[in-house]
């Protein structure tokens, strides 16, 4: 999984934790010591801020190297046009393949 996908998953989990702590505060009311609930609320808020900082400092997703994609090229089975390979006289053979020259 990519870094940004992992950070998004962590963000969702932290958001769910914050919602759960809020529900706990509402349901428990006075049954749980107020200081303990405030500490948990503060910790979840700090966790949310820390994840936000991580996401902000992560490199942009476009900086990830994309795998090179190679498109398939179909090569026909039909023979090539032989006129493509004949010297028309206006081409430079660089000394090889000319009708009046031979390779060493």
C-alpha cells in the first residue's frame, strides 16, 4: 500500500477514535472521573493533530516513480516492401552496400 493510502487509513482510524471517545463521554457522563475523560480527549486531539502533520509533511504522491508502461506493437507477418531496401541513388551508403563498392 502506498504511503498516502496508509496515511488516509490512519486518519480514518483516528477520526473513528475521536467519535468513539465523544460517545463515551456522552454515555458515561458522571460515572467516569472527569479528569480521566479529559485526558483521553486531549490525547485523541493530539493524535489527530500529529496525523495531520504527518500527512502535510509527506511527499506529494506524484513524486512516486511510476512503472514504465510498454505498449505492445503488432508486427505484421506480411513481407516488407522491397523498395524500402533498394538504393535509389540519392542516399548516402557511407561506403557500404553501394553497387560499385565492397566491404573490406
